[in-house]
C-alpha cells in the first residue's frame, strides 16, 4: 500500500482531477499555503501495483516536471476506512500481465539508487564482513562465517546495474557495475591483508585445504551456480515487491563474501591454485546474480518511461543477457569439470573402502588427495588395521580395482588386554 501526495500549480488542478477521476481514486485536496506559487496538494492511498499507472498519467499532463510541482510516494502500513476496503475487494489482486504486486518504476529506480552508493559506510561494512569471514574460515567456524554475511552490503550494486539495464538508465547501470567491482576488490584486499597478518603472527604453517570452510570454496561444483542464480532471483523479487532486502542480502553475501575471503587467503599464503579457483567462483557468482536479476526484472514488466526508449532498452538488455550467459557458460565448464572429478574421487574412495572392508571389516581408511586447478587426484591411502596387510599387495589390489596407482600406508594396531587380579 502506498500514499501519493501530489503538489501541483493551480493551472494543473483540473487536469489532475480528471486523471485521478479516471483512475477511480478517492483523493483529498488541500490548498498549498506556503506562498511558493503552488496551488493544491492532492493526497490519496492506492495499491502498490497501481502506483506506476497513476504516476505515468500524472507525468503525461506535465505534473512532476521542472516548475510543475512534485510527486511524493510513501509506504503505508494500514488504511482504516470501510469504504476503501470495500473498494479494494472489488479490484483484482494481480495486474493484467500476471506480474502480481510490484512497486512502480520510479520507486524501483529510487530504491536501487539508494542501496547502491559507494559510500564510506559501504566500504567499511564490506571490510568488516570480509575480515570476519576470513577469521571464521581460518577457525573453521560456520557460525562466524554466516555472521559475516549479515553485514555485507553487496545486494544493492548487483540490483542497481540490472535496474539500469531494463530502464535504460546508463548512469545507474555503470554506477552499479563500478560499485560491484569496488565491493569485491575491497573484500579480497581486506581478506588478504588480514590473512597475511594471521600468517605472520598466528598461523604461519596453516594448511588451507585441511580447513573445511576453506576447502568448500576451492574447486567448487556446479551446484554453486544454482546458489548464485537463486540469490539473483531472490534479490530481484525482494526489490520489486518493496520488501526488505536484508535477509535476501545475506543470501547474496553467501555467494560472494566467503569466496572472496578464500581468494584473499590464497594470496596471503601464496597458494595460487586456491586463489585462482576461488576467483573463478567469485566471478561466476557475480555474473550469475546479475543475469538472474536482469531476467526477473524484465519478466516483471519493467520498461523505460518513454515509449521510444523501450526498443533500445530491449536490445541492450538482450545483448547483456546473451553476454552474461556466454561468460557464465564458459566459466561453468570449470565447475562441471570439478563436479565430474569429485564424483570420480568418490567412486575411487568407495571402491577402496569396499576392498579393504572385504579384507578386514575393522579397518579404517583415510585418503589424501593432491589438489589441482578444479581437479583432485588420489595421492595416498592410509589403512589402519589389526591384520598383517602388505602395503604392496594393497597398492596392487587398489590399482587393479580402480586403475589408480597410489601410495599405500598400512598402520597395524596392536591391542593388549590386562586383567586385574582379584
């Protein structure tokens, strides 16, 4: 629900009345008394999805332009009026295009501008979020990593660039792109600086891939793409519905902050493969979020205000969607390769465990892998057993069963029992 207040010159009064009567709006009129040559103030509540049509009709008669008054749209929590409620019951809850309730074009643009500015607070929150995420990943604490995402302000720029595309607002589009690059760059840089300090002062020999929270962001699988696309869709829907973007912002931060922190860790600990694979994940997620938001905003029916801008906007949006699809598709090849490699590793481990279990049901097996760029290969199999297994025989059996030649280490457990004299 929205409240619209229209301040207009006296000569526009009749035209405004006619426009509001045509829209079947119940309005009140107050004479403007500030002495600034503005004649009347019209106030009325309307459904959220009716705002855009009313604003367009008012703009068509010249209201809201330079020297022709102003239009203010505010959110309304409730309207206490039996007459208004009865009228609302007679109206459809969805528009003719089936888009459901959505905020007006002008409100969408204003919201996008408001949440996409590269302010000192934006930079500060990004730095804090990245540092906390890096600390949480080093400590292998999922709770700390999740907490870091709550304060990340990264939803705004991604949504702003998409809004700028569909509404043909080049300044908003480029501001959104610039702010996204600033945010990601600041996140990676601050994570790298913090991780370098940790390396010097706290954990100089930290093995990054032995930490689960870090390993999850290295050589990610194809399901990471679903997370990013889902975040983009959710962000666009929250923006167009006028709902709070705070919770959806957490989901977008999930796709961006931990991978950016992983890049910083890879840089600080001089692990090129960690930094490179996490960088691919960052770019895939950023581009996927923008792609999903573009598609949702266009599907929701958002178009430029001027009819002659609609065709260029459609052409620009289509080109950007195609470009994003191609780039995301190319980068997704690495995710698919990683997924296939993970399945091969899982099959290898399963075959080895079945073989060892057939020899000794009490044996415990551990695996060590060599991590490459979006690939892992088995390096060592450690078997802890009570039986007198020969490592060479186990290695030959594993190679015969799986086709993989690996180093085998057999650890024999010695169990002794003591009986207390009575």
